[in-house]
C-alpha cells in the first residue's frame, strides 16, 4: 500500500449516543487515511498503481469529471509513486478550473478536456487505442476505477475491518467498492449498498462484471431511494443532517456520498430495517474534498 492505513480507525457511534435501538452502529473512518486520496479510492487504485510501477511506461491515464474524487486521488497517488499521470476530463475546458482540477494540475497531472460526445466513448477500444497512439503506452484506469482490478483492490478494505459485523454498508457510485467488499466478506455478512445516483438499473450486471461471478451473492442488498434527486444533488435536509452528524458525533461527511449513506442507515435503523442485535459497520469512503464546492458557511466544519 502506498499509504499507512492504520489511521483508518473504527468508531462506535452507539457509544457516542447514536439512537440505534439494540443495534450497534460503527463507522470505519477511511477518510482519515488521507485528506485527498480519500478512503476507497486508494484501495481501488492499488493494483493499477502496482501495474504502472512495474511497467516500462510508468504512466497512468484515467477519466473523471471536474469535481472527481477519483481524479484527485489518482493525481496525488501518482505524484507520490513517481508516475506520469494524464487526466481526461469530461466537458470543455472552463474559464476557471474547479478546486479539484487545480489540485490535480498542482500534483503534476496533465489535463485534457473532452467534449461530452468524446467522453462518452471512453470505454470503446478504438478510442482507447487512439489515446495510446497519442500518449504512448500507459495503464488506463476506467472512470472511478470501474474494473475487476479496482474491485480486487477494494477488497483490501477488509484489512481495516477487525470485528465480525452482520452488515457492512457503503455508498455506491460505480459499485466497484461494493463489489470489493463483497469479495472479501464472510458468507454470513450482508453488504448493504446505497446508490447516490438516480435510476441505477444495471447493478447486478455491474457486480457480475466486477467480481467475475455469474450469480451475485445473496449477501448483497441494494437500497434505493436515498439519492436526494441524483448524483451530487442535495437539499437543506441533507445539509442539516451533515451539520448534526458533526455536532453530535464529530463525524465529517461529504454531501455526494457519505452523507447519503449515513442518512440512509440512520433512517433504516429508525424503521427497524436491521434485526435487533445487528452489528452494523458504515464505511466512510472519504470524499471530503468535494465539500469545497459548497458555498462558504454551508457547513459548520
Ligand atoms: C468514489 C466514491 C464512492 C463510490 O465508490 P464506487 O466504488 O464508485 O461505488 C463512494 N464514496 C466516496 C467518498 C467516493 O469518492
């Protein structure tokens, strides 16, 4: 691992007054590993970084939007690992760069802006070949690390999980982290997945592709209805919830992923979704750098 993962402690929220009603709710603080290379991204990148380090080309090329945690993490990890790094950004170059892209450029990532039409071709072999001709041989990481190697890396999150939980809960973007958690889970554990995008219908296909498994494990549950209108959408209730989580549990959440996960788990506890006696672990996947796109003073932390 490129980073020391020992800061990823587990905190028991029930001890901190979380109203869990005979259920134990804990949080795995992957966000504490590094402020930029947030939690799950480090794990998803692991095998790609190894591959690039062992190659002749020592170059990584990847894809993301202007606020992408994945681009931010890749830029920082590549600068630490001494790798050349190229970021393909969705959309035309804006007059002023987002804080995420400024950080990426500051870490040495070369940015290339693709029109939406070009960006939509990012998985086509012909398109990737053209990029290789242009930039030379390189390790290409699909957007968000969405690839079996990314899932294999995400399975490494289990190195940070030391207790025998009945439920491990995660926010879901590409489902790579969920697939990794599933790969490393014991047969009695349930992986509970909260999509942050609206209208995810291909969840089972994603898990099959990522795990290489023809039948998705029965240990996987997918809870829709907590996306707050879609990716990176938010409302006052979510923002209030975030400030409350900070006040009560000193838990900093990001509005795109971890806040929606914690909101969902809190709500599901209230609805007695989890059987009494459940030991629930929420994975805080990080992403706090994304809060910088909120207007000043939106959050109290
Ligand atoms: C990228 C990201 C996710 C989503 O992970 P997937 O593996 O794409 O499902 C969750 N939380 C945070 C903070 C992220 O940055």
